[in-house]
């Protein structure tokens, strides 16, 4: 069925970053018209007073932990990890499934149409994603056997997960690595080999904490990014979450290897282990910068507007320079750059792209007044989930008129549902 | 008329910070019952799945600039000030009135029930506040005559404003000072004398930027806080916005003088001039810490949830210590501390207090699951304006079932309405 959103302010995120008042048509799962004409359509959405943008793409999450919000706060990292490991150890499949659903609803509510996850039990999360209807790039986490509580070999588990989830509508399976502190060179090589063989992303934590970096230097004489570069693991398949503890030299490595960086500013600040990564230097060197929420356990929300604003402001402050990063760059990180990282036909409002579309209410007080001249600033610095009017994923409305569609709260009423 | 909110999770912010499931009754403008009983009431609100908290109190705003969002972003401070002064110079009374209304609606939408403003033309803003129905502590800004574009003497203007606005329902008039860079000792003394005579707050910018502090040291050999202490201006009447460029010694001065500090973290980071003030040291010394949004020109939103989370996270990061500040402290800053700063009978859910009440929707995905054990964490780290179900100010619903009441958008449709 063809649907026309008419008379909206459209932020295309196309090659020229065109912004104009006009109309967008989609038919089935694909955008079929973008312009000032009004092609005949079966359904019409009045876009007056609305803004149309491509859906946000969250490149680092642990959505199975979405119900752990508010449980591990205001404590140091050691205690945080201790508490999360204890929480994790007692979890059931139902608990993970329900937590994943809650996180997916929260993401859709905030305009996120695709996300990249790193966790075990991704088969359970895949089931939730197909039910909720959000694009899910699910990376089964691997690590050395001596460190895992997974049954069997994590790398076999990852490969089995990929093999059995290759023909789904919303799910794209892939492989991940927990981090250099629990993964040998062999684990990295085997994970890379699986990613190459099945042509998937290779998702990992990288240089998140000072301890991780200095332990690595002590143990092998190299910083994590230097090491993974030398052993040949880094490439444009890699989505490297955090990269906060990076030198300018490492920023150059990330650029040379065409790595996709997932900047998780809110989580890094909340855990107080990260600070601000050298984003301008990574960008300059050619790395592809994207944004991530991390989990509700450390963030504690999956609000992409917050991530965009927080990232911009913390970088400005770190450089004592309000022009150190601009709203258009941040919006690129949140949309088209992330689509490029995932090699999906999304991230912009253009004919032939997937119908992953977000409509914002420009008549909310937060956005009054908004016009062509300040719309990108207002999306990045003034908007929030409360002004997301509609979310369309693969041509299907998942939020409409400010309300989630199909948000079934049964079985989600008490903490016991999420363990 | 008596109204009972029943079966809600109540975060009282009373002396013992009691949190419990129960019922809150208000009658007219006053809270008349808080407990587990259900006193007979004319109107019943079902609070199942809801959280009741006291309304937030924003201690630093320039609400007349609310329509300038997205106009001055991503530029250095010099260019920012140049652009805002040019914008200000061409403004009309209607423009200020409409901008103030938009800002007030945005604040109510985010659960703010009282705010403190610093601007000229506070008479126009007073008219907007009485129309919209939000508690407005309006400080007419003063500065030396050579620096102002105000007609007449700013101090006379401030005094006239106070005299003519003393008997209003929502407005409390007061006096302010722009800052040490445009105000002589005589201006500070006269402003203080007015505040003392009319028993009002004395609202000011203080130690916001490095330049302000170092210019002061160069010119008079003292840092701004040291200087204002020595000349006898600081007291518990003072609401000092920013205080980011403060030494530990100055933190002690703020404590000794019982100053109310308004911490404006989002604005400070966005302008990249501020950083993180020594909040733990100020707190330790006895200063009363509160939170402010600053204006849409520099923030660019009036989202108090964002201010709470941003403040907490930037302090944690600055100290490399996730336990450096806790959610309960932040909620205190946002509510009861600010009520103490303003000497108003609000800031907590207790019998006899003003009926300034906010109801949050705990069934939104952002807050699932919430219980007594994590509700304060979830308010500070996971919530947002989109989950504010209702806002009651002085006993009147200004937002209900997630919708602003009486939000009249006529005359607010284009940028021309706000100049």
C-alpha cells in the first residue's frame, strides 16, 4: 500500500543534506517518492507542522538488560560489574525476552528504527525483535571459554546463531567479541573468520576503560587498538564500541582500517571510566563515527536524542570550543553513517531506500519555532522522545500520533518478569 | 474542590525522604492528606502505575528568550554573545510575551512548576506567567547605566517592577544583577538594598566564564565570589547562577554566606566555557545547591530531567568516580533545596504544602520496571518530559493525561511572532 506524508519539513540526510518542505511517499517497505509533487497514494498523512527524518540507528546496545535500569547506579565500576554479573547469572530466557521487548519499545518510542546488540542468548532477542518489529543486528558475544558462563563454545554458539537466523525479516545475525581482557588472539581470529565467512559485522567493546588499556600495555606491550590492528582484526566490518581511551595515533589506526566507531557518551560518563574520545581526530583520519546508547544498566535510558546532545556537548566542553562539533555532524553519526557501517539501504530519505522513517511534532513547545534554518539544531539540541509523532520501520507504523502501536504490557508489570 | 490521587508510588521528598505506595489529597491550592488512608474527596484520580513527586523548581532561566532556540549554536562565545545581543536589540513586547509563553509551556510539559527568571521586561513576562499559570520568580536585571539598553535607570526599573507586581497569584517580583563585568559595587549595593527592603531574592550570574574571573582578578585583584563576599553582597537571599569557575576556597565562602547556587550544567557545557563546578565542596561547606536550565538560546531546551541527569553524569565523569554524586542528592537539588532557596512552601509532598504536584507514568517503557527500590534512580536517570502524565500548579491541572491544558498555539506559528 502506498502512503504519502505531505506538506512536511523534510530533513533528507541525502548526499547534499537537502532540507525542504514537501512530500514523501513509501510503498510497502520502500521509499518511492521524495519531492514537491504529490503522487497518487492510497493513504495520506498530513505532515503540516511535522518534520520527517530518517530513523535513528543505535550502534551499541545490550537490549536484554533493559529491565535492569536503576539497579546498579552511583557505585564504582568494580561494584557495578559485580552487581551486573550477579544479576546476569540468575537470568531466565523469559526474563531476557521480556527485558528485550521493553528495550525495543523504548527505542522505537525515541525514534530508533535499527539497533546493534552485543549479548549472549541472541536467539531469544531475535524472537523479541521479530515480534516487536524493529531492525535488529544481533551479535552473539564470544570470549575465551575460561571466562564464560555460556554453555558450549561461545564461537560455535555464535556460528550456530548466524546459521539459524539468516532468513528473517528484521533480524541480521552476526558475531561479537566481549573485549581484549577476556579474548585471546585466537578468539579474535576465529570471530573474524566467522564474520568474513558469513559476511557479517564484527561487533566489539574496545578501549572502554583506563584499566583495560593499561592492563593490555602491561601484559602484551601494546594498547588494544594497536594490538588488534597488528594482528589483522580491524576492518570496515568492525563496529568498535567506546574507543574512549584512544591516543591520536590510535585515531589514525581506526581511520586507516576504516573502522566504525560507536561513541557511547552517556554510558561512558555515567560509569565515570571513559570521558571523551578523540572524535575529531578519528573523523579526520577517516574512521566512520556512529552513536550508541549502551545498556539501560549503565545509561540508563535508550533515548537517542539524549545521546546526540550529550555527545555534542561533552566534546565541546572537553575542547573548550563550542564549535568543536556541529549538529549536522551529530545527525550524520546518528543516521547515514550508521547505515553505512551496517551496509544497509537506510539512513536517509531517498527514493529506493528502506521506509525507516520518523515524524517529529514541530508544534510541540520544545520545537517552536522550527524552520529550515534551525531544524537540524533543534533535532539535536531541543527534541526528545515525547515529540516523536510516528515511527515507521520497513513500511510499518510502530508509533503513530505519539502512541506506540502494539505495546502489550501484559507480563511486563513487575520486576519478577525480567529476571 | 478536594482531589485524591490514589494507589500511586509517592516520592515525598519530606524530611525522611519517605517513599511509599499510597494516596495524596489536595484541596484548593494545598496538600491536605498524604498517607495510606483514602479520605473522602470530590474527585478521584487513579494513580495505579503512576509516580507522584513534587514539581521541579528551575532556579535560573531567561524565559523571554525561549524562541531563540537553534539560532546561535555551534559558535564560540564571542560570536554567540554578538548574535544574541543583535537578536535582543530588535525585540518587541509581543515577541517577548510569545517567547515567554512558549518557554512556560515547555517547562510545564517537563514537570517544572516554579522558575526563577533574570531579564529585562519582566512586566511582560509576568503577564505571560499569570496567563499560563506557572509560579514565576521574576528578577528584573540591573547593571551599570553605561552598559544597558534599558530605558531609564535599571535599578529604578527593578524597584518599580517589584512595587507594581506584589499582589499577583503566580508572580513574585525581585531584583537581579547581570554580573561583575557590567556592574559596579554601587550597583550591587543598590540591588541588595532593594532586595532587603522588599524582602526578595537577589538573583545574579556569578563566575560563569574564565574570562569573567580573570578580568576581575586583573582589574580589582579579587575573584568575583571573593569580591562580592568582601563587599557584603552575598547572603541566603542570593541565587547565584553558574559558579563554575570557583576555587575550593570560594566554595567555602558560598557555604559561609549561605548562598543558593544554581548549577546550569547543560548550558555551561554547550557554551564550552564552564565545565563542572566544585559541587561536593560547595555542598560540604553548606551552600544550598539547586539546578537551572538557563535559556533556550544556550541550552537549548528547558527539560529538567535532562538537567538532572546531565549534572550528575558530568560531575561523576569529572571526578572519575561514579559515586561522586547520587540520584537522591540530585532530586533534592531539583525540588526541596530550590523551595528553600525561594522560601516557598513547596518542594515536597507533605500536608500543608502548596499543591505543586507532578505525576509520572511508570508504565512507559522508559520506566519499566519501577518500584520503591529504584524509583529515585529512574526519575533522575531514565525519565523525560514524554512520561510526565500530569502537572498540577497551585491546585490547578496544567497538564493532564500527557497533554498540556490550555496550550493555545495561535499566534505562535512562525518565527516572526517571537521577535
